[in-house]
């Protein structure tokens, strides 16, 4: 079957078993398309990944239950469209093509999640909830747990998933996996061995880039910042603590705000280099910052290990 496709950013999809989300559209083209489809019509909600710059073929078939057009006074009275969409089924498209109605998903058919898992391909489903962050608990090498938390898109309540990874990965790898799962769910509303593998690589590259930017431009606040959020780790925690400490010290010494901040940034980076014994050489400092400072393991690892990791998590927060 063919469906008009609405691209979704940040992995925001309704639950496929009747969950509801409310979308706000300002783009005139999509407003006209949705109005033409009308209440009762069905569309294909499909993640658009900024990492791969493409549509992810697994999405949700949604039914339009309500459409309201209104003007927003706080936004210069521009028109917008509020659309209520109910998830009907998980589905996968064969491919996409352009038409006068925009992007069309072709060959859309049911995607049986449970059958996929039974057949040996584990996954975590992100439809119906939005991951906001996570944390890794490490009591011992054999007692490592990752928790990913977020909120239910329909009622706003906090939800979470937890996986016990003891004896499967090192503490450093667990911390990296935590960020990879969050990124995958945000990009694709799903985490599979393949999407996790790609997310781990991109996340590690962005973390190393944040180290280079932080040291090159003396910006401790840039350390650990990626497109998926802020990474909590020893180096970034120390950076924020030292930056605040040095900034207040500068103000007490009579320096103005700008000078105090500039001096604090320089002193913070110097303290980090000395206390964490990080090289000043470009490239090496990025790798040392990632492994020593941020406690991340950027090794790719085999897909078989990633499969085992995903099997340790529930399908979604409601499983």
C-alpha cells in the first residue's frame, strides 16, 4: 500500500496500538496536505534521521482524528494547524518517492515487532515515548545496569527501561552503550543492533570533537556536548565545577563579567589538563579525553555483542 508520509524528527511517534499524539504544523505545504487528507484519513509517520539524512523505513500508520486551524498571537498571528493522530499499526515501507502530495511511502506493510525478536533480531521500540537521558550504575564488573528514562508522549508521565549488562561489557563500554541507545531512539524511534552500531560511532566522534573544540577554543562548557544531549562524566562534571569556582573567584577579585568568564575558562582547561594528565597534542588529547576523562570506550565491537546487549532490555517501558 501507499501512504502520504509525514517526516518526524527526534523519533516522536505514537504508540502503534492506539496511542495518541498531537502535532503542531506551521509549514503551509503540510497544512494543505493534511487538510486534503482530512479527518479519518491515514498517513505514514516516518522518522527522518539527521545522522543518516534519510527516512528510516520503519514507522507508524496513523489515523487523523482531529484538525484545528488557528492563529497564534504570540508568533505574529501566523496560522498553524493542530492535528490529533492515533497510532494504528507498526509498519515498514519498501521505499519512498515524491509526488504532488509530498513524500509517499510505497510498499507499506505490517511490521511485526514480536515476530522480528523471536526470529533473532532484538530491538527496543521508541514509539509512544521520548527518551530524555540515562545513567549507568556500576557496582562491580559483574553488576552493571543501564537505565534510560524519558516521558510518555500521551500523558507526560515519566517512563524508563533498564538493562542488566553484568559480565557482558566493561564499565566504559556500558557508559558508551547508554548514549548509543538514547541516540538511536531519538533518531529512529527504534534501537536495533545496526542502528546502535551506527549511533555508537557517531556519538563517539562527536564526543571527541567536543574535546578538541573545548581545548582549542578554551571552552570547558563544550566538553561532552553532542547533538543527542550532554554527557555526564568525570571530566565534564569537573569542568563545570571548576568553571563556576574560577568565575566566582574572578568576580570577587574585582574583574568584570566578561573578563572573569574568560579567565575562568582558561584556568579550568589548565586544571583539567594537569589533573587528568591529558596530552596537548591534537588528536591524542581527543582520544585521551574520551577514554580517560569521559570514561568512554569507542571500540566498535561485533554486532553479535550488540544483539546480546539489546536482548537485556524490555521492548518498551510498558512491556
